[in-house]
C-alpha cells in the first residue's frame, strides 16, 4: 500500500478526499485545476446561469475533449502498413541468409 497516497483536492471551493496511486498525483491535481478553469470560464461568459449549468457545460467540454482524443490515438490505419513493412523486412532478411 506504499504506492498509494491520500490527497485532498479543492474543486469549486469543495474538498474532495481521494486515495490515489502516488505516480498519478500530479495528473489529479492538474485535472482539478482544469475543472476549476473551465468552471470559471463559463461563470465569466454566462453570469446568469445556475451552478448546475456551469457543471454540465464543464462536463460536456471535458467529455468532448476526451472522446476527440481517443480518435487521435487510433492506430488501426497504420496496422496494414506495418504488416507490409514487416513482410518486406522478413523477405530481405531471408535473402541475406
């Protein structure tokens, strides 16, 4: 359990206790800052909205960013080219023997 760490994150002036992996601490702290930044952005742009609308808009923006990043990590288009290159390398190496 030494690799686990108890932290408290402050998000929207509320404390959230978490037990996380030690190596993930900075990611959690950065995520909390990102949430606060987005909440503040919507508060300044739309001062008449309710707190739940700020949270909903923040959640939507973060979900959109998450989904769009997943599409960027798709390696499927490269799989066929990798197979071709592997085949070429294997053919070359078999000629050398």
